[in-house]
C-alpha cells in the first residue's frame, strides 16, 4: 500500500504540471470555437469549457481512484475479503 501512496505522491505534481500546460490550450480552443457561428450555444463548446475549468479536479480525482484500486488489488492479493 505504501507503494501506491508513493505513486500518488509522485504523480500529484505531474498532474498539476500537466494541468498548467493543458489549460491554456483548452482556453484557446474554446476561444476559437466561440468565434464560430453559434459557437457559444453548442454542447461541444460547453463541454470544452467545463473540462478546461475542472481538469485539475479530474486529474487529482483520478489519483484517488488509483489509490482505491491499489488498495483493493492489494487486499485481494493478500487473501482478504473479496
């Protein structure tokens, strides 16, 4: 289990760094989509803006899922309750 904690601790700054690079790119994509006819009224534009606003949350929640998955796998491998 300590390996999973170490992996999540190492990947957390990587997720933040990835977020710093991807957020401006998604912002530029959203600006370009807004200039299209009916751009701000489309669902794809709304989804792109939502992902750009919440991507760091998604990345950090994926690390929590990684920890939970590692705990379940370790528990099953050790012969715990399935």
